C-alpha cells in the first residue's frame, strides 16, 4: 500500500511536492491538553498575522491560488483548504476543536501555513491513496452526506481507487476516510511547492512526526518526501 502521485500531476504543477507522515496506533479517544493548547496558540498567532490584511494576498497563500488557476479552478469560488482556514480565523471565527488528530493537523497547518490532510489508512482497505486526475468512473460523497456524486473527468483529486477523498486537490473533503474516534492509523500529506516552501514542509513533517511519537505515543511513525523524482511513499 502506497501514497502515489501520478506523473501528469507533476507535469501540470511543476515543483509540486508532498511531505508525508504515516503514524500507526494513535489513540483519538484520549485527551491531549498539549494539542488543544497548540491549536489555540496557532489560532491566536494566525489572527494576529492577518489582522487588517487580505489572506489571498499573502505570499504563502499565492502559490496555491496560482496552482488552482493553472488547473482551471477559480480560487475565489473554490478556496484551497489553507486559504479557507486562514480566512475563517482572520474573520474572528476561530476554529473548532474536533478531535485530537484533526486538531494536531490544524495546529501545524496554521503554524507553517501549509495544507495538511489526514486520511484513515484502515478505511483505504489496502488500496493506494493517490493524487491524480479524475475519470468519469470516480465518485464523491460530500462531507456530512450519504449519496455519491458522479465526477467530471480531469479534476485533480485525492482518491482511493474510484472513491474520491478530496475534490479540486485540496478543496473539499469527502465523508469517506474522515477521522473519527476510532481512527488510529493515519496518513498525513503536506502539500506544497519545492521552489516556495519546501523547508516549511520538511519542518512541519518532522514536527508532526515527533508529536505523534511523544504526545500520542506512536511507536511506528514513518516520514517521507514525494516529488517528481520520488513519486510514491510506502504506507504498508
């Protein structure tokens, strides 16, 4: 089982790269005050950073807006996850505490200004987690719903087989693969661009891995880096 990125993705988005962390044996039912505190600190820092400023004009956000445009996606209508998160915080709405794994990812996303996903490895049922362009055979169940939607061909997606996990690359999450109380084996991808934020990706990856070990007590934590020269990361 692997995390793989299709060659066409690197052709369409030159320099795109992914930090990768796989953590096994996380306890998402326990309470971790240090994670809750980190999220609150990151929210406060993000609010201060964007006070009186437009999130979409920030140099750390612009590469994702440019990427969406190159994919034929309007970044104002389909806002990347990292821009949406900062926009919410900048408006004074904060972020909810959802569960420890999600809160950990959100805290580090805010700290490093990077999109960071979280995928339940068990729910992938042994299939690869892929970043590729969609086909008409793919389906998507929106977050919080039960009915599957058909997909247009040619949209950049995170997917497991034909079951899409995230639409428009890093825009909207599916109901499938979401992180719940019983989630324990988690793959965290960190999306970025080598020319712009590779150092931040590696720093976020390493801090995430360390917190999985020291706070969550995971004995099995694996890290990697995926780019055009190394387009896959082993999850099995």
